[in-house]
């Protein structure tokens, strides 16, 4: 029975769209971290994140304004929007939700539980997120501080968050791993370097929020009043259950394998098309990319059973969503690609497998190695604190201990529209190498574009340009065009458009070597001040550096 025409209880229908108060509590009570201007909130669980997106879509508001504990009706949800939400949720979540489900569970967190989500029985496993982009088992969480900074108050605030979050207990100005740099008048960068196994991929935004709260309290001459203690997470599993699929052509790597990285941008057009395909197929963007990656690995000789390591948050409570620490788990997501299915048919298989793992508190966890995939949201939200703006700057996040890990970071416009996806390919030199990582990432991009052009085509008929991976020689990187690799020397940090053209950071224009300090002029053709270089039919993968944070 549809909800159209039904009137929910009067208490659930607001007379106007109003913002819920989120400021400090009364005298002597707890206070909430001051929300950013956009109202963004750290992610909780995969199903909560899916529900947040569905609520935002049904009501017609940007996703970042919907929190895991936001009440659908207080956000302005009306009967017609409720009917749309339930219809979409039944399709996307594959759950038997009755017409009263939204009234009984009006927040994304409660709705996810109603759709069958269970708390994670274990996080981790241990060692599954102990790699990092710096190659030394560390994560760097930088914060941009703009405004008049009082170093004494900052030191006190760091002490406050260190006592609250165990991962930050040694973060003090002047201590190893904590550095404050002045970039300009009223502009500072605070860099916190932490062991990678003490944080997860979703600790950066809570760090900015908690530090802003503590600094605001110290500026008022008092200690911060927290909203209760940080709860204990589920116990960390010692080992994983399933080994992820190994990229064809890769080699075994030592435990202390060096890690390199390549970066590229998928532009707004590709981001929009991916989001549209996901919406029309009742899937998420992660599921679309997961399906494409499984198809690519099958075409390269793996499979038909493809397992991908997928780091996901396990922050199912409001307190955990505010925590800085290792509160995630790395799922082993397996899908059967046999029978040469259409891409849309494979996507349905992926959706069923992913949803089953998201719901299960005891889902299989991934062992180290193989290939990993994660999709994140840009965490550059600003928090105000006594005249100081605290914003998460681009981090070096802990990575899955994988031969090749792909991290996709979505960017959106202020209105919530897809704006671009930053892709980082982190690879082990001894297992995959730079050339193979570049080839596979480029082939994944090409296969996705082919699937967008013909989603109903069988996998064998998608012209994704797949070819066997070739082991790399140190210091080389590869072309993403269909022809043989065009090689050059280079360094870290470049971007490549979906068509394969290099993109330089504005004003940089130099390719840097990560090993020997060699610098060569970037030969990509671009106009002064233009961030993305012009697309060309065949180009080299150039990684162009940026001299300082923006």
C-alpha cells in the first residue's frame, strides 16, 4: 500500500522547514561540536550512508545536510516524499519495508537497522589497514587553521582531545609527529602524524570537529564539556577470513613492501554519469565501480570468483561517528562473474553481495594482499572556533595492506551535485609496480566509460581496452591510452583525466621524482592558471607536484 494520500501524525509534519538546534547545552551540560557551515557529518555505516543519500534525494536537499540521526519528517519530509523514499529504499536495499517503517524509524540510523543492519561483531582485522601513503606505516591528518591563532590555547586543546581519544594522546606541539607551520599571516597548517593502525579512513573529520570544540572551550577559559565518553568499538579481529583476488601478473611482496601512488581525476561529467547509472539501477557509486573492477579482473584472467577488500566504517552510534580511532572493518566482498553477464546483470549480483555483507555483523573480513577498493567523501569541511576556522586538509590516510588499493574521493558542489572524483592508486612496488598500477587504473576508467555507453552489453562486448598487466621497472610509469606504454620519469602527485591526459596543479608544471629528486619540466600543454591540462589522444602519465597546500 502506497503512502500517497496518507497523512502522518500531526506531530511528524512540521509547519515549516526549520533547523534543529545543535549548539552548546545548558550550564554544566555537554556541548556539541560546532557544526560546519554545510552541516556535514562523518559517515556511520555503509547502510546509514545509503539511507542518508536516499533521504536527501526524496526530500530534495544536499546529502551533507542529512545526518544519521536526522528525523525525516522534521527535515521537511511530506507524504509524497515518504512514498518516494520507501519505493527507492525497497529497490536499493532489497528489504521488505512496510508502509509504517519510516514512521517507526524516521532517521537514517534507525532506518538502516529496520532494513536489517546489525552491529559489527569485529573491526579490523589487525594489520588490514597498516599501510599508508608515506610508505612507513603512518597516517598524516593535517588541519588548516585560518584566523588569529593562540598557540597556548591550541596546546591546551590538543591536550584535551589527546585525553579523550587514545590515538591522539601523544599529539603535543613540539612532540614527534606534531608540527605547526605558518603558511602566511593568519594561516597555519597543523600536521598530526599517527601510527596507521590507530586511526581509520574516517577519523579526519571528527578530529577537526573535536579540536574546534576544545579550542572554543579554551578560548572561553574552561575545559570542554564532551557528550559522554568515547565508547569502546567492537573487538579487533586478529586475522581475516578471505584473501582478496590478486591482480594478474603481480608478484609476492614482503611484509615491509614499499608503497607508491598515482593519482588521477574523473571529471564532473564522468562523476555525474556514474551517479546516474547507480540511481537508475538501484545501486551506489561504490557498487558500480566494484562491478567494473570485477569485470576487469575477470577479463585479465582472474575469476570467475572475484574478491575485493573494501574498508567500510563501523560507526553505528552517534558517539562512534565523533570518534578518532580505528573504528572500521575491511570486508571481503565476493562476486561471481561467470556466464558473461551484461554489466547491469553483474551490477545486480554485486549489489546483492555487498548489501548482504553490509547487513551482517559477522561478514567475512579480508586478509592482507590482493586488491582493495574504497569510496570516500571529501572531508574539507570548516569548523568555527573563537575566530579560528579549522578545516581538514588533504591527508595521507591509512591504506589497506593490499598489492593495489584504489581510493575514490567524491567531490560535490555546494548544492550537492557530483563535481569530480579524485582517484588514488596505491601500489606495492615489489608486487605490482608503477606501470602495472597505471595500466590497470586506466583500463578501469575505460571499462567504466564503455559500461556507461552500453550498460546492457555483455562483459565480453565492452570495449574497455583491457590487456595483460606487465610488471613495472622502478621509476617508470605508463600511458593510459590503448597503445603501448609511453614512458617517462616522474614523481608523486599527478592527475590524469578520463581520456588519459595529464593534469597539472595550477602553477606547478614540474614532474618530480619520488626517489632521486630528479625534476623535469612537465610537457603537458596547458594554459596558465588552468588546473586541468588539455586532453590529447595519446599522452604520458605525468605526476605534477604542488609546492604548498591551497
